[in-house]
C-alpha cells in the first residue's frame, strides 16, 4: 500500500472522514466505521498521540514495560514482541481502559511533520516549508488540526484513567518519565529494569535498531529526536501566527499549561 502511494496523484492522497483528513493509502473509511463499535478489554493500554509527537518513542517504552510486567507473572508467557511496532488503533471509549496521552510543543511537531510528509509517499509532499505551514495552520493536515486535537483531549485530561505526558519532559528526564509511566500502569520496576528501558528507548538506540524495527521507514521516523528544531524553519511572521493561535485556543487549558509554551516555543 505504501509503495503504491508514490503513483497516486497528490490530490488523491487524502480522504475526509467526519471532517478530518487521513492518508488514503493506509487508512480506510470502513475501518473507521467498524471501530465505532470497538470494545476494549479492561486491561488494554492505549497510547494517544498526534503524528510526530513522539509515538514511536513512547511505544518502545510501553512495549518494554509490558514485557517486563509479563515476565513477572507466573505461568504467563510474554505476548509482546519488543521488536514489533506497537499496533495503531483509533480511540474508543475512554472509560474502559487506561490511556497515556502524549503531546508535544506545536512548533517542533509542525517542523517534524513537515520533514515526515516530504519523506513518506503516503502523505502529500511540500515544495517549501511556507506551503506546509499554511496548510498546518488552516486545518488541511492529515489527522486533523493539532490545536483542535489538544482542545478535544483537554476535556478528558482530568480523568483518573488518563495520564498526560509531554515529549519534552521525556526528553528532559527519561528515567523519571519511564518511572511515572510504569507507576501509572501499575508495573513495578527494579533499578536495573528501569535503566534497561531507558537505554533501549534512547533516540540513539532506537535509530540504530530502526531498520530491524521499522524497515525502510526507520530513517524517516527517526530523523533528529530533538527539541527546538523549529528555530531552523520558522520566520518571525510564522512565530507570531503560531503564538497567537496557541494563545487563543490552548494557552489557558490544562494541556496548554503542561506544554510549557513560553519555555519551548519562544525564541
């Protein structure tokens, strides 16, 4: 499907479902309809993250934590292969399972999404950053508008079965982030196990293993893994537009405060 996307005209790469755009080569309207009746099990774990917010990074951490937990359960063989990708699934009934909500500062997310779009045949490519920025700010992105995504999730951020974590805080203190995630899912860790998860989920380690875990898409998914790369692309005018949009739509919310916008998004 992904290989065939290179021959699809640009205006046919995306389709709309309930007002949100999705890549036609990998998403299907029938699947979305079927997911509306999806019922999760009580011990299911859901990682919710907008594209390029760090989902591959967190899925590595979660997969390792689940593997460690299962090894401690007598008579239960691990059903998770740490070398496989975390399966993708649209969000279902938030009351039925624990959800780890991953968010990232919008400037770095947009920057990463720009490079991702130009490297992946299933998404429309852009001749210039300016063209991409215009689409990002006018709700023409696959998977919808990031600001609307944050606003919608903010309605559920206080629920006890939802933990919100930012890309930046995982970057700042990986060990503390892993420890907090493990506590949220009720997975006890020894210091040795904690360090193992931290080491395996480092950007350097994941990039090195990306050919084995993600095949030819490894170099596209694991580009820099850094904070503040947006400073290499944003113009002064674009900074002002993003700052205004954030201030008007997200700044006063719980998720908006958690993103520490002034720290990570002000030049």
